[in-house]
């Protein structure tokens, strides 16, 4: 009796684990999505500083500040400080301020923060009068009496970023039909249908595998999709942005690999939606192209519902990505176990070693 309970418990463990992952990541998705919509609705003056305010501080040095040959300092999420008597080659702060007491030989850059020059500060000591020695994006430059700046100062206000968030993000969510015309919506719908046809024609087995995973494990699919899109991809991207090699890897990943994977997963979701709409007695229910195109049309219609359409669109994308991960993991496990299954059966005419029949005398 105890062994039966143990077997039942083992079978239920993956499902419970997937459910817990789904609930936790779904809650995180709601929090992040709500925060994103809230911040997009307000035109903050320095949104980059707000975005990096809670981020862990990351420092990259090419040489220590204060060394004889200077050095380049990059700060993410904290202030970059050049103290009195210290010398730096260039200083960059993203999501923080640049505070200079000492000497900066070349350039000071602050993105989402201010540049504060104290009375003993010298910036651009090796620069010419026509060179740019201070750059701020979404911040201000303040100078105490006695501070010396050689070169030009370029300031880019942060108001443009809030305007882009308001017009490019908030308005399409709340008032979609004020942003997109009927002709534009029709053109987008046709494009989605063509994309579905191409994806199904190129990768039908993968689309079916994603659709089957959503059928069997919808909550784990949503959980793993939210975890990947909200945590794994952003954190990995930030880590890769720190190095030049990472940037070279990130560019093709963002513009080639991720869009292709996202389209494949989304077409799997659309195919399941189309299959659910078609009657079970209809012979076209098993036609992958028909169900994928029908699902894309329905998603395109629902997407233009204010707020709810946007949330549903994001949720469906997360489900598709999570289902794609589950399908890949299942394929990987099956491929890994295939050689063991083949090796278990000995070739015909060969028994286990040591059991060969002895010749009769």
C-alpha cells in the first residue's frame, strides 16, 4: 500500500512543481506588467534613472581610478565618483550620477543621471575646445565655481523618452483604434495570416509539438514562458551588454533568433485556438494551416480590445514560449533515451555474453 502511495506521489510531483512555477511567475508577470503600464502612462523626466534605481550596481574598470595612467570607469545603477586627487580617462554612469572632484582626461557620460562638477573638478584636460567632453541623456549638468571644463557639453532631455512611452506604448493599449486605422489593422491581420502559413509550411512538426504541450500542460507553459521572458532574457541581455563580445552575440539573438522562435511558438498557440473554435465533426479541424490562420485572425481581432487585448496578447505569447521550451525539453529527453532503448535489445542470434551454446560432441 505504501509503495502505491509513493508511486502516486512521484507522478504528481512534476505537475505540482509546474503549477507552483506557473503561479509564482504569473504573479511576477502581473506585477511587472502593471508597473510597466503605470510608468508608461506618466511622462517621467528621467525614466532611465527610475528604471535602474533598484538594479544592482555593476562596475567595469579598464584601470583603477587614481592610477598614474588613468582609467575608464563604467557604473550601472549607482553613482560614479572621481575623488579629489584622482584621475580617470573617461567616466560613464547608466542610471546614476557622475560626481567629479578630481580630473577626467576625456569624456564624462551620464545616462539617466546628472553630472555634478565640484570646485576642484577638471574635465577634458586632454581635449580640444571643439571636442565634446560632457554628455548627459535625461539629466542636468551642474558646476560649482572653480570647476574647469575644456570642450563642449551636450545635453539631451529625458522628456522625449516619456513621450515615446506615452504615444508608443500607453495609447495603443488604452485607445487602439485611435492609433491604428481600419486599413492598418487589415494589413496587419493579412500579414499575421501569411506568417502563420509560412511557419506551418516550414516547421509543421514543431508547431504540433507546441500545440500539444499547451493542451497537456497549460499552467507550466505559462509559468516557464513568464519566467523566460521576464527574468532570463532581460538578465542575460544585461550581462551580455557589459562586454563587446556579448554585444556581438546579443545583436543577432535579438533581431534574428528570438523573433523566429517567438513566431514559431505564437503560431502554435494560434493553431490551438483555431482548433478549439472549429467543430470536432469538421474534417478541417486537423488541418494545421487552417487552424493556424483562423487562430491568427481571432488573435488579431481580440488584440484591439482596450487593455484586455494587450494583456491577453502578452499572456498568449508567454504560453507559446513556455510550451516551446517544454516541447524542446521533451524532444531532448526522448533523443537522450533513444540509444539506451536500442541497446537494450541484443541483435538477433546473439545472446548475453557467456550464454553462447556449446557445440555438441
